[in-house]
């Protein structure tokens, strides 16, 4: 006989926390303009507005946003700047 606990507590999503996660991750990757990302949060949805210098940088920002706890949807409004 056993007991299974299926209770899941979802953390509250905060624009400040998501932005901090993205900035920290970009800094670890030596991206100089990590503060250029604007993060908007509505419910579990995150909107990213940034100027990326390559497709790789754009993907990086998206991946870090998805990696933040509580994120259910990422709306990417990132533009490429060459």
C-alpha cells in the first residue's frame, strides 16, 4: 500500500526574476548588452523584446526565458540587428 502525492505548486512568475535569469545567462555567455532585453509578464506568459546580433543570440534569449520557473508561453518580439 502506498500514497502518491500529485500536488504541484506553481511558482509566481515575475518579470524581474525572468529578466534577471536572462541577464545572468547572457553574461555567462559573454554577451555585453544583456540589459537590452525587455521582459513583460502576464500570467504565465512572457513577452521578450530585444535586439539580438545573431540568430544564436536570439535563440539563447528564448531558451533562457523558457528555462525560468513558471513560464508557460514565450512571445518573441526579438529583432535582429546586424
